[in-house]
């Protein structure tokens, strides 16, 4: 049980990471929230798939395989950048109940796992990325509250309005990084949804904007965190947060892709054209 307070906001909570027990098995809020995040993000994609010319059945196949690959990817990413903790006992790699899942690994694994069946089913991959953009942000925004129930993914000490204090932070007021990311992701999901309904011009555009939107926030917030994964080598004598580097690369890649797609469409206005943009069906 954690006694959590946000002194600047005048809020206090008692948080138990365990939601309930089944016999000797503890069911944690973290797992429940992640499951809910997946269901809601998939539901959002299902509601929008007709607009992007994709079938529900094909999307379901992608989601199931993508989910499995996301779990594997999240674990492998964490293990790869925490290798010193596992190289002496490889069996620990399979002990995911003790924690150790990285969101970027989940995103990469889920994306690869989902796009492979999408390709095999001859789906429009750029349309799939547009569906993923909003759904990923919804899932990430909701899923981050699993970190709140576990009192993890927080940052350095601060006196800011949003500071958080609990037994998990050692009684020190810290940046609630999970909160920053949750708000940013949910706001991004809303903005990209509206953009997709009103301004989107071509397939893949939302996917590119996702890279910039999420990458920008994570580049900043990752620098505040105290539990970051680091590159296994120093750069100019500095330890480098791997997720911060990846986030910055996402922003740069997204900007470059926007320029490339614009130039391609200037040459051929019909390239990647979203041909059902005015379809009111979701």
C-alpha cells in the first residue's frame, strides 16, 4: 500500500498495487490497466478501420499477433539494456512477473508483429500505421496509470505544482513522469483523431505525426526519469539514455518523412491519397 500525495494540487490517495487475489495469486492493477488499455486502443482502431478501408477480421489478426510480439519485444528491449542483471542467470529473462518491460520494445515488437500479417493479408500498410497512431497513443496514455499504481516511472526531485510524494519515492517530492506522458498521449490521440477527420491528406500522415508528437515528449520527459535504461557504452564520457536517443531519432525521422511525402505529392498529388477521407463512417 502506498500513501500518495500531490501537495501542490492538494490531492491524497491510498494506492494498493494488488487489485485482488485468486487463491495464492495476486492480480495487480498494472496488468488490469494494461489489458484495459489494449482493449480500448483496439476498439478505437476497430471503429475507424472502415474509414481507412481495412476489415475488422484482418485488423483483429494483426492485433493478436502484435500483442504477443509486443510483450516479447518489451521484455527483450529491457533485458538487452539491463544485460548485467541477467547474464549470470539466463532463466531470469523469462521472469516477467518480477518486472522489466520497456514500452519502446513493446511498440517496436507490436508494430513489427502487426505489420507482418497486415502485409500477408495485403492490407494498406500506411493505412494501418494511421490506425496505430491514434490507438497507440490511447493505449500509452491509459497504460501509464499502471506505473502510478506501482509507484514507478517517476523522475527527479522537484518543487513543481505537480510534484508527487509517496513511500515509493522515498518521501521525496518528484516529477510524476507517468502523469506527464499520460496527459500528452491522450491529448495527442484527440488531436490526431480530429486531424484525421478534418485535415488528413494521405495515408501514413498520422503515423508520421505520431513519431514527432510522442518522440518530442519522450525526449524531454525521459531526461527527468531516474529509472532510465542506458546505452552499454559512454558517448564522450557521458551515459546516454537509450530511449531518449530513440525519441530524438523519431522526431528527426518524422520531420524528414513529412518533407519527403510533401515532395512526392507535389510531383504526384495522387500519391498515397486518402481516397475515403470524406467517408463519414468510422
